[in-house]
């Protein structure tokens, strides 16, 4: 049975990494087909809905898994219902990577804005083009946070000039924290097993 994964491009590198591992450990490589949507769609609910629906309309496989946070669009459950997709429970990509408990711990002592490698690679498209924020808008919106936490998932070698450029845009200190993909892989594997009705 084939499974088609429709996923947000913001975590394309992480998903490709864990699917390689899952293919090696558990299922043949041709078991899954993946379609990634643009990483910056979530800044506009109309564009996000259009992108997800367009991708789902192209699916021909028996089972479809939707890799988006459950809260990435307020109507996600409604407009995907007719496709009978299997969806993720975590609310967003940060919870998928960190897990709810770890995220809660990190937020006990500081107001944190999280970014992943996908966010760092696409921040210009997300904030400048997508939201239309110039430096003043960025500093007003990011001024609420004590720090930006860049989650290093090990899938991308950071360009420190990009990190500095993002800091200059936000004026919020950036910390880098290494994060294993254990939690992310657990969610991916669990969802794929559900799609294949394996227990």
C-alpha cells in the first residue's frame, strides 16, 4: 500500500532525513511519496489553504498523510476533511521537533521565538515578502521576545552571515540549541504506521 505525504516545506530537510532512516529500518523506499508545499504559505491563510488543497487534489495514492501542525490554519480540519487525510496532532513545527514538554521547559524562564533551519533559510520570504515587514515592523513584533532560539536539527550547515543578518533584522539575541530528531521521528513514524494500519 502506497502512502502519499503532503508536507510543509519548512521542515523538508528534517522529514527527508527521518524518512531515509525509516526506509532503512522499517519500510521500502518506494512505500512513500512526498509533496512539499512552499515554506512561506502559512503567513497567509488563503494561500496556505490553496496550497494544501492543490497538493491534495494531485494525490492518487490509497492513503494520504498531512504533515502540518494542527494549528497552522484555523480551518485545517474542515477543508481537509473530504480527503480523509491522517493529520499530525502537534500544533506546529516547533512542537513536532521539540515536543510539548521540552517546549514548556524552555519557555519557563524566557519569552522565546523559535526558528528551525527551514525558517532561517526562508525568513526573507516569510517576514519581508510574506508579511511585508521592514526592519521597524520586525523590531516592533520581535521586541516582545527575550531571545530567538535557533533549533539546530543537524540537517543543515548554518551560514553565520545569515544568522547575523536575521539578528540585525530583529535586534533580538539569537541562541543556537542542538536538537535530536528523536521526537520528530516518533511523530512521523507513528503517523505513517497509522496510515498503514500497523500497530
